[in-house]
C-alpha cells in the first residue's frame, strides 16, 4: 500500500536546453522521469508508488516555452503554462475552445505551474492504480475498479480492455478537436503524430496513456488553421468547479456554411481511456442546420454503444446532454 | 549530514532588536533550530539515497541561495525537498501552512515573482533565482500590516485561521495584477484556496475592502 510520507530520494537534473534534457532522458531511460510543473509527478513520488532514480526538470528549458503564430496556425511549446494558454490573445481569438479548456483545469495556482505538455501527458486518476495496487495498468493481473464492489463512478463507458480508466485532461479533448499535431523529440530524432493517435488505450498498451517511449519528450503542439475562428464549445461537468477532474467534458469545433454545418469535430473526455472523437456525431451533423433536432440526434448518436459499469450509468445522459448542447449552443 | 542551522542573530531577515534577543525571538530560534534537525532526518529518511551526504553526481548542488522576502538565504536543500518543507522546517517561516501536501487545499500558497503557487507541490530547487514571498514578507518596514491583512482583520475574515496565510497570498497577488477586481474576479482568483470553516464570504469582503482602501 502506498504511504503518505516523504518522497524517496532521487537525483535532480535541471538542464537548460532541449538537447541537454534529451541526453539525460536517453541516459536514464526507464529509471528517469521527465518533470514539468510537478503536480502529477510529485504526488506519485510522495505516495512512493513511482520512485525514479533521476528526475529531469524541464523548468529551465526555456526553448519549450511560448506560443508562436505561423502561416499555417500556431505552435505551442510543451512548457507553456495553462495560465499562459488561458490568457493568450491569439488562442482566445483563433482557438478559444483551447483557452476555455485550459481555464477549466484545477485551480489558478495549479494552472500557474502546470504546462500544457504535462497536462496532456499526465497519467490517469484511477485511485486503485494511484494508490499503488497491482492492477493491470501497474503490470498486474486484475482490475480493482471493474468488480461488483469496485468504485467506478469516474470510470469509462467505451472501449474498455481489462482497464476501465479514463483520460483526466481537460485540454486533451480541445487539442484533438482542433486536430493538433504533437511533435516528439527522442534519441532517434523528431517525429510528429496527430493528437488523435498520440493518446492510446489499453488495447494498444495497458501501461501507458500516450505513444511516448522512455527517453522521449513532447516538445510542441501545432494547431493548424483549419478551425481558426470557427464556432467552438467547451463544457466540463465535475463534482466541484475547482480542483475536480471532469466526470465528462466536451470540446467541439464547428464550421458553418450559411445555415448548414460544413465541418465539425466533437470530442469527449472522461468517457474512455483516450479523448473520444465522436466521428458518428460529426457525420450526423454535417450538412444539417444547427437546430434542436440536429442537436438531439447528435446527443443520441454520441452515446450509442456505451457500456456502463456499476456506478457510472449517469455518465450516459450526461454525455448525451453535453454533446447536444455543444451542437445547439456553440 | 550537514544542515544549515538557523542562527537568528546572523539572519538578515531577523535582525536582533536592541542588541539582544527578545523572549519571543529566543523561543522562535529554539523552535526553528529544533525543526531543522528533525527535518534533516525526516528528509533523509533512513536510507542512504543519492544526494543524502553529498551532491548527487551530475545533479543539482545542495547548498543554494534562495531569494526569500527580499533577502538572500543560503540553505542546504536535498533534491526531493518541497518549497513548503524548506520554508517551514529549514527557514522557520511557519506562516506558510501545510494542509494536504498535494495541491488540493491552498494553505501553502506563496508567491513566486508575484504569481501564486502551491509550495507543497513545487521542488525548492525549481525556484532558485526567483523572488519568493511568504506571508512573513508582507508587512511594511515599520511592522504595519499589509492592506490585505488589515482588511481581513477588519472584516473578521478568518475563523480558525488555518487557511488565512494562503488566502492572503492569493489576494495580494490578485490586487497586484488587478487593483480593481469585481467580486466575481476575486471569487475566481480565490478558487484555489479551500476554507474548511467556510469563511469565503468574509474573505471576499476583505479583498473588496482592501481594493477600495488601497
Ligand atoms: C489537485 C489536482 C487537481 C487537478 N485537476 C485537474 C483538472 O481538473 N483538469 C485537468 O485537466 N488536470 C487537472 N490536474 C492536472 C494538472 O493540471 C496538471 O496538468 C498535471 O498534474 C500535469 O502537469 P504538470 O505540468 O504539473 O506536469 P508533471 O506533473 O510534471 O508531469 C505529468 C506527466 O507528464 C510527463 N511529462 C510532462 N511534460 C512532458 C513532456 N514535455 N514530454 C514528455 N512527458 C512529459 C511527466 O513525466 C509526468 O508523467 C490536477 C492536478 C492536481 C494535482
Ligand atoms: S481501471 Fe485500470 S488503472 Fe484502475 S484498477 Fe482497473 S486496471 Fe488499474
Ligand atoms: S498544502 Fe499545498 S495545496 Fe494543500
Ligand atoms: S478559517 Fe478555518 S479553514 Fe479557513
């Protein structure tokens, strides 16, 4: 069982360049830990559930901070804080679904230090796992949440595969809705993957939430101009408006041609291990006008195929209503 | 292991009054030195992890300078030490409270370059070279309270008072960034400071009064 005690000692490295950080990450491999704002990292260490030998603090890597406008969109450095994203003029004017999502994370103090990279790479909040139990995600052979007595009110509706944990991030659905591209640097160079493929479910790898391999660092999130200035919607429902992770959240980007919807991307968090892109909803709404009827149809099609656990049936009408509102009220 | 002991006579943040120590200062120094010793063993644990007796190879130097309340403080900080630990148990700055030690209450809120953050969820080594302000650093040179502190007293802000230093630090940061907040602005700004006693409205009254009187 986890103890709520001091962290175990580790070596702390504070590189001042991406190259320096990559060299350290490569050298330490699986014994190393990339740390950004530390909100997720330090609670793992305090619980002694994760005890890295070497912690690589990205705080001094200033080349990863900032928001840059380019001809094709914007580039966000992974170390940019959520406060900077929430308050950015360019994000507010072009991609307000992202600044809205960032503003809904946790509390002001957490947003002041959490980076967008950390928010996207953070681990799931399943308490059995975070408490150090030997569940599937921790390399064991059972799931404590998916049992008759398991407390699974916060867990998933879709695509469970032994593990029923969900993505905790509020910014991830917005990034997927905007078709963000994730640039990853590693020992073998740099690669870019669409946000939609960056997040992975238990069927692909039950012990990771993203495609990041040990030694790799997420450096940049690029948002293409596809949805620049589009009609957006973000809503999060949580037990409290401060601190709490989303029970369900929704991010939508909609382009209208006259009175009909010509393009849309709709994504929900809190319902699957990855931000769930609702392609069926997108197909249903394209070519229709943005009215009550289309919205109702969107909501109904969003939850088709949902398989609730013992305590999370409420997420089905919650998700249906959020998607309906995203289409109707955007 | 080597720890920096706290000598209030040599401490620039705490100049001796009238050449000697007052009773209160003497008590504070005893508490502070005692805490340093116990914190040293707590932080080191009973294992001999990296960095316990020497600087970790290639890692951060342990003896660092911190800029706290406008003074440079030399302090021996292990790599896995949080800022709340350093402030309370190495520097005797116990105005910063530890409620949850995991970013879920706000009692440990301090300012880094005027930005409020949770000191329980920040490594001390991450704030080297930055200006750290704790509740002890708010009073004026003549000892008078900061306008936010005075307004909290006047509005009977605190009930038990445990969350108060954190509420004060967040409010000070708000008023530095936005001297004329609406009550809603203040609510949003204070959304990361839990109050178990539920004195939220009193604190909001205090912030609005401090804004008016400033
Ligand atoms: C009490 C509390 C409440 C919260 N509530 C919410 C909420 O409501 N909504 C929400 O979305 N989030 C919430 N969070 C999460 C928080 O906002 C942070 O985003 C999150 O903790 C991680 O960000 P960080 O910068 O602190 O990163 P860290 O904790 O340092 O890192 C998180 C993880 O990402 C990895 N990582 C970080 N940066 C990189 C990178 N560039 N490349 C590769 N890997 C990287 C780290 O190795 C680590 O595994 C909450 C956190 C806490 C503690
Ligand atoms: S839901 Fe996943 S993380 Fe939680 S106990 Fe089950 S296997 Fe572990
Ligand atoms: S002690 Fe830091 S937030 Fe509670
Ligand atoms: S006054 Fe008691 S916790 Fe706030």
